[in-house]
């Protein structure tokens, strides 16, 4: 029979409740891999407990995958900014060439100015409106191939159509993902996962204390040591992450101030968030904030 220790082993949690969602899910995933590798009979643990723990871990993993849709949103916004730059370039060239001393060029620019004038300022519209107006602009551009060629605008228009198609595909994919997702909130799942882990730990410790053979004692002691190593590693990772955030924040405060002579500036397009008026997949004609309008021109 195995000799009982006067100092029962303890399983550390690494204070996992403080981890960010991705680290929290990974922590439990690694702990589960260790515990599930030990025969259930050795732990004297209800099979349902391990199954429920695994179910919660899988939910956390899926929730984190959904959260990564923010990357998808960033791509959507990037494509929208590309569209806006192309449109601004298109309209600016037409306006500038109206004053060209070459009659053929000024005449072509005047024709396109009249044709595209209803679209001026469309960059400030909603995602839906801008996509629709680009389709209309394409129809009107195809009515004036000679003028477009004279001003050398075909490359800009071709790129605009390509970028718009890519934007529409991203927007459709994002909508489908949102519609298909029926996952609970991480705040609901995480405490349950932690509670299940705490119960798992009690069974592991109990099995270790009541092990009847040296082999079983060694197996369970080794399991506890490995579980604690995972907790220690993840705790270190968490601390390092926090330290990096603090250092970045300190650097921002020390070096992120305004330079002498700088005036207050409004946020640029790059600071635009998905819910700032122009939402991915949103309908309506909600304007996009922070866009430069076209003075003196009619807008959509």
C-alpha cells in the first residue's frame, strides 16, 4: 500500500478567472487533455463531470472563434476605405480636368462631371448606399467610354469595381456568420467552466490521497504536478501580457502627446469603428462620419 504524505498536494488554478477569454479557454483545454488521459477508474470521477467540462471548454473555444470576427470587420473597413479613396480620386480628377487648356480633355471632364455629379459625396453614405451607388456609377460610366478613356480613368474604375466586389463578399460572409451564431456569452460560460474545474481538482486530489498502490500514487502525483506546471506557465503568460500592456500604455502616455504647434484634429477614417454610423451589413442611409465632403457639389 502506498505511503500517505503528511503534506497533501494542492492543485493551483493560476488565477485563471482573471485570464482573457482566449487564454482562459486554452488553459482549460490543456488541463482537460491531462485529466482525460488518466483512466476514469483511477480518479473515481463521474463520467458526466468530465463530459460537461469538455462541453464548456468547447463552447469557450467557439465563442473565441466568433470574437475573432473582429478581424473580419477590420478587413471590411479596410476595403471600404479603399473604395472611398478610389472614388475621391475619380471625382477629383474629373473636377480638375474641367479646367484643362486642352479642349478634348476639358470637354470629356465636363461630360463626366454632369454624369457623375449625382454621385459626389457618396463616400459619406452607409455601406449599403455606397455599394448601390457604385453599381449605378458603373452603368453611367459605361455610357461614356470615350470620355473615360480620354481622362485615363479606366484603371481607377476597374480597381473600384474589384474592391467593391471584394467588399460585398466580406459583408455577405459576415452577415451569414452572425445569423448562424447562437452561442452564449463568455461571461455566462467561464464561471461554469471554472466551477467544473474546481470539482475536477477535488476528485483528482481525493484519488491521490486514497491511492492504494505505489503505481497509482505515482500516476496521480505526476498528474497533479503537470496540472500545476500548466497553471504556472499560464500564470506567467498572463503576467507577461499584463506587463506588456502596461508598458505600451506608459509609452503611449509619455510619447503619444501632441507635438508643439499641432492643433486639435478630428479622428481620421482609420479610427472609424464598425458601429460608428456606418455598420457592416447595416441597412439604411446612415452617413459615415469623418468623411470629407465635396464643397459646392450636389450629393446623393
